[in-house]
């Protein structure tokens, strides 16, 4: 698959990542089995091919799709799974609100935030896997616009745009007791200051939220 379509998958080795939340001053370790993650965010070309829709505020086949909600991303994953002959990972309830994840399914899905951070760090220990201007589009160099995927240096495992360009939706609920159904966002975007473009930075938003610096990349579980 072409890295620029947003569905070239890279095998990620097992490992452990320690997640942290600055708001609560809490940290917790997560053990990870091997999985696959897309080398770049889903592009507008791929999203249009699968859904027939072009929701983004900016237009370009190689630009990351944006202005997509968490629900849009989950539905896309199921549609792409069916196209490629995989079992859809998500059971979407008829009311349009509830969702279940079939962990035994081999279809595409959103990464967990632990999977996202493990792949972002790619064996590195610092806040970023390289010098920020070389690896990310952010407010300091983006000219306040989105850019085509793959335009900056990848991390050591071959992932592009893990930091900057668009935030990635993750599977996880952020904090159900405080924020209800809000889901986790990771990675920072083209309009963010440098401090948001860190491997550990976490943001949250309602799963219906759509904005021009939020997209997603896809993952798959391995048998």
C-alpha cells in the first residue's frame, strides 16, 4: 500500500508504555501486544473512496481528512474492513450512540491511546522523537494551514505526522466520571503551539466534535 493513501500498515512490536495525565497528576503502565498502525493519518482521497464524502475544510487528496467526528472515524473503520474482507471491529448500536469493540475481530479500528503513544515514541524516551521543525507541522512552521501527509521526517519506526498536522482520535474514553463520553485526542495539530506536540500530550473532545485540525489513523489487532 502507498504511505500517502493513509492505509499503509506498519507492524508494531509489543512493549510497555506509561501514560500520564497532567490534570490529575496520575500515571499508569500499560502492557501492549503486537498490533499494526497506519504509517500516516487517513487522507482525504482514501476517506472519499470509502465513504463518498469529503468533509474537510481544506481540500487535497494527500491532505489528512479532518472535520471528522470520532463516530465518523469508527464508521469509516468498519466500512474499510468490509471492503478489505476483514471482520468489522465495532458493533455500532441502532440508537447511534452506543458502541462495542470486538477484540477478536481482525478489522480496522482506532488505536488505543497506549498504542498511539508506544508507536509515537518508537523506542525513544524524550517528549519527541526528533527536532520539532523536522518532524511536525505546528503553529511555528505551518503558516496556519494543514499540509500533505508524509512531508516531514518519520519517526524511527516509519510513522509520519505522529506529532503535528492533525490530532488523532483514539478509542479511549478520557475520564468517564468527569467528562462522560469524551474521547482521547493525541499528537497536536497544525494550529497548536509546540507544547501540544509531545508524545505524552493528551486532549479530549466529545465524540460528535468536528474541527479542521482533528483527523485519525487506523490500527489493526494481530492474531
